[in-house]
C-alpha cells in the first residue's frame, strides 16, 4: 500500500502538536517552516484533520491549529483516514471470470481468495494503526524531543 506524501506530513504535524502544552496552537505556516513543507498544501491537509475532529482551528492573530482531544484519544488510524479515507486499497474486479482463463460460474460462488487475503491485510493494517495513539508515539520519542520541539516552535495560547 502506498500512501500520499501528505500522510507523512500530517502524522508528523499531529505528533508535533501532541508534544506542545495542551491548548497550544500553532499555525500552518509555522509547521510548514518547521518541516520545510509547502504551507498552502499543508494547510489543506490540516483542514482535513479539523473536519475529522482530530484538530481544532482558531482564527485571528493568535489563531492556528491544536489537538481537538487529548493525544491519548487520537489514533494514527484517525489521522490517516482523515486525509486518505477509509476505503480498502484493493478492489477485486473478478478477472478470474474473464478471458480465455475464465473459471466456470460455479467455481466463483465464494469470494476470490486473493480478495480475502487483501482484505485481511487491510484489516490488520487498520487494527495496528487503531492500536497506537499520539500519546503512545510521543512516549516512544527520545525524552528530550518534546522540550526540543517546544523550544523551536513558537507557541500561541
């Protein structure tokens, strides 16, 4: 499965926000500069996280983005699905029933074994992402990381 580069961006940005003091906001421009990313495109991705209830946004001179819930309540799956959707990446088109190699209809009553295996893999991937929260990720960072992040990223309250 290949995800868009924007998925990496929002995962890192959400992890960064999880390292800040609760209620602290950071602008899209600040995050873009922090990671050397294109600000307008990053802002669109962050808005997708707002629509999904992962982030909250405020406007005005002290506005920006912040986590909408505690980091322990935000799973990696919620972030990924906010920007990439929840649909399975594999769609069986029943090619086993086409062409000169077509199987008889009676041999195709059950779902294709390949479709089942791909669905199992997608379910396992989703379970793995659903099992980890931003708090888990922050807890696995080097102990100095949150303080370093706070010192390098101007914060607004």
